[in-house]
C-alpha cells in the first residue's frame, strides 16, 4: 500500500499537526518555537513537488528532523557570533571596534566627501564607475551597454579612480 502526501493543506493539518507539535515540543525551547517549526514544515510541504511514496509519515518526520537540525545550526552560528562580538568589544582586542559617535561622524563625513567627488565626475564616467564597482558589471558588458570599446571603459574607470583618490587625499 502506498501513502500519498495530500495536496490539501487542511487534510495535512488535520492529520499531522498534533503529531508534529508533539515532536517539536519535545525538542524545542518553547510552544511558539514548535508552532513556528510546524508552520514552516507545512509551508515547505505546500511547495514541495512530491511523488507518491511508500511512507509519507517517515518523509514528513524526516523533514521535521532536518528542520530541527537546520535551526540548531543557525542558533549555534548566532551564539558564536554573539560571543565573538561580546569578547571583542569587552576586551578591546577583537577585530570589531565599538561604534562611538565620533567614529560614526567621521565615517559619514568621509562618505559625504566621496559622494561629492562622484558628483563632480561627468555623467557617463560616474555611471560606468558605479556600475563597475558597485554593481559588479564586467568591463565588456559596460562597453556593449554604452557602445564603446573596453579600452574606453577602462579609461572612464581610471579617470574616476584618479579623481576620487585626489579628492580624498586633499581632504586629509
């Protein structure tokens, strides 16, 4: 006998919600976490392309176990990150510097200087530079887009970099 996962979400909910909630409640930190994971599993089932199978129950509970495993991994990554941030800021020896108002203000001023310098560039040079640096477009794509040679694109990028470098150094 083959069990088929029902495409009807109400049928899935009636059949599996109590068992999934119990499964997650035994393993999750709270009732709301169990409810969230149950809902997430139903959302995945709703979009899954599943063919008839011998054991739908095993499939659904394997999905539930995978969901728990993924959530556990995410929580470990977050906990490690929080610990590293806390250790770095607390000791003053970490890679991260605390955000103090003076540092934020200096960053904003520097960004303003770069923005002003970019506005001083000719429109085409500015557009090519921004598309290359910020959007990651290839020089050959930019050449085709603007109907110029790759060499011309390189000259625009060089012109923009030279101008920005001079303006930033002059502001120091």
